[in-house]
C-alpha cells in the first residue's frame, strides 16, 4: 500500500523541531518501511537544569542514603524520581 506522505517543514531551531514532533506522528511524514536499525553508543540524554527547593532534613537524608550506596546524591535523586515516575505511569495506564 502506497501512502501519501506529508512534506516535512523546515525548522528554525531544535526547539521548534522538538515541539513539532511532540504534536505529530512520524508515520505521516516518513516511510517507516525503509527505515534501518541504528545504534548510537555515545548518545547522552538531553538534560535541563531544574531548581528545586527541598527541606534541609530531606537533603541530609538523601546525602546519607547516597553515601551508603556510594553514589552522588543528585544521581540518587534522579534514580528515585525515574523509578517513581515509571511506577506512576504504569499505574495510570
């Protein structure tokens, strides 16, 4: 079956492209039957700085936990947040 594909717009910057793909389905623009599997071994996740005010006692507890696990406390926070978000997403499906 031949599908009429829509033409991709020209993006002014990565943020504009990100917004576009957040609202559109790639199968309307790309023939996925011609896609190939690729591996990006050095690809790092995009990160954004977030400022978060936490009570001092919580930071102290997080630092103590992180010390026990021998990881930086900010890495521990990211791991804990990731785990909780995944559980919430599973529960809401």
